C-alpha cells in the first residue's frame, strides 16, 4: 500500500471517528431522556394515586424543545373525558406572572414606572400607602395585608371595591422591610393596568399577550361562559372525590384559565424574549431588595430560590379544585409545567421537584 493511500485511509478513519462521536452522544442523551421520561410517568401516576388527583397535564421543555408533553387521567369524571394538552385548567397564582408582565409591558411603552407611587394611579389611598410603589406590590413587600376584607368568593364586584376595603387596615410591616404574600396587591396592579391602558385588564391581556402569541385558549376565569375542553375541579373529602367549590368572583391574583399547549407557548416567548425585553425579564427575576440589606426570595410574579444547588424561578397556583406549578431552571434551560384538577392532598411543588430531578442530571451534563 502506497504512503499516499495509507494517509488517505488514516484520514478517512479519523473523520469517521469524529463523526461518530456526536452521533453516539446524541444517542446516549436520547436514551437518558427516554429513561427520565419513563421515570417521570411512574412519579406522576404514583402521586395521582396517593393524592387522589383525577387528571394531570405535564410539559418538560429543554433548550427550547418540548421533550415531554404528557396527559394523565381524567378532566371530567362524570363524563369520562380524558386530559389532553388542550384541557383548560384554572391556573391560580401562576396568573401573577402575567399581571407582572402586563406592568412591565406598560413600562416598556413608557406609560408608567414601577417605582411610581401607587397613589399616582389609585385615588383615595391612605397616608400609610404613600411610600408603596408598584415595585412593592409586584414583590409582595408593601406591608399591605394579604386579602381585601371585602373579598367574597361568591360575590361578583369591582376590583376597586376590594382594593378600597384594605385602605383602613394598618400595614403589617414598614414598606420594603419584609416579604409577605399579598393577593390584594395584585388586584391593585390589575386595576392600574386597566386605568393606564384604558381597557379592562382581561381585554388588555387578550390583545397584548395572548392573541399575539397564539395562546388562543387562555382567558379570564369564568363560571357562566362556555370554555372548550374545560376541566372540572375536584376535592378529596371523607374518603371520596367530590366536586370542588366554585368561585363566582374573578380574582386578578388568580385570574386565568389556560392549557398546557398555551403555557408552553408562553414559556417559549419568555425564552426568546419575544414579549418582554431582557431588561424587563431581568427585573422580574431579580430578588427584591429589602430595607435591611437582605433580599426576598421573590421577584415580580415569580419565586426565586434554588433546588439542589440549581437556580430556580418558579411559582405555584391554587384555587378550589385546582393546583398548578411551574419551575424554570435557567442555567440548565429546563422548564417544567404541571397542571392538575384536584386540591390539597399532595404538594404539586414536590411533584415538580421530583420530575426536575429526573431531568436535571441530563441538563447539567450528567453526574
């Protein structure tokens, strides 16, 4: 064999070896992902059994690609309707990220600033509220009590009535000194969105967020209007599943109904910065600074902490008959969304954490 032929053969073998390595790595990653998916199926089914959860919808997104879109169980027990990615669930306080995003959109438009005083937009606020800014409302650091005294889940009334009912109550702590969850704060943000935009807040979100992103199933919660593929909500009581109570009131703090498909679209928009600027997203995902020099484990509409040493951006949602959880692991480009139609028996946050652990070793390059 001539020296030239030897060199050519060696070069060919080297090229084939180099080409095979990425393919082998891809196959190994695919195998690990499939194994994680099987493990997750077992986790979900076990928790559904333990927690008496009729239906679950789950999405796992990594690197901008949906690697698992799964549905388990039943959306409507009385009619035997299975859960699908199009099933519409109440998402509870997952809605807070949308309210926060609406405020950031209006700031991007130059129509408000998050460091504006609430009193600039809401008339009749008490003197104690004068130091309270939109930033404090967004981060639950205002000192305003959790609920407006006038709120009644069985009474339909204007947001302004619920907000005004909190005026007389003293602040729970000096503004900016602590983080304490506040639903009436998000009622107030919704009212500010309506007043600044000149539209009801649900219309604002339909026009500015949901329609442009193709989130055609996402809408404000409703009892009377027809909602395609709506899931029924359930509770566990005295060793049996029953229909959960139904709120007639529309709460901005837990405002929306959505589907797994739509939540994946919103996740993609966050990843790509299609709706919110990098500056807005950074503000939403930065821990709120407190007056004592420490930080709260909360940004704007998102909880901020870590799981097993990995930075986590997440939030839960809760309404009668429904629990939801969404966790994002930015360093690993991993997002997990879980929607359920049952309340109370098990922690959906714990379920998502266990699902995350099945995928995080892969996302982090293995252990």
